[in-house]
C-alpha cells in the first residue's frame, strides 16, 4: 500500500501543479467526467460545470499560488482512495493582493489506467 499511497500523492502534486498553471486543459483530464465538486460558492456536477467554475476562478485570481499541504490518505485501495488536506492560495484579485486557506477532501477513482478526482469538497 505504501507504493500506492506514493502514486496517489504524486497525483495530488500533479493536480496542484496543473491548477497553478491556470490551464484548464491540464486540469480537466484529472477530473472524472461525472465528478461532483463542492466549493464555498456552490455545487458543480459533471466535468463541464466543474471546468466552468474552475475557469471563473482562474479568470478572477491572477498570479495564483495554490498549495496543498498536510495531505493524509484516509482510504487507499487499488480502485479508489480518499484524502484530506489543508490548502492555501495567494494571488491578485481586482488589482489587490489576496489570500485564503481552508480544508479539502477528495475522492479519487481509477478509471482504466489513470487516477481521476470523482469528488472534491473545499471549505474555508
């Protein structure tokens, strides 16, 4: 299970990097087509709604630095996994420096040969 946890942690690091790229084309393949995301501003179902919500964030926060830390694996199995973590972000919103932090929980599923996020819940 240690190798699997390391593989999953690498996936979450790649997810963090993809979000920091502000390139939805890098983020979208990491999200399951039927995923559900719960953000502070609402619930988004399916990749198109999730992409739109993330795209709005990318358009609002410039020069963003998003960080995932204190990553813990609650469940690790060959076809699914659950993690919790703390996140923080900083960037420029409306010309002013802003930042925030909160907690996250993700459910990951193995779709054929790759991991994808099936559910993400971020709260501040």
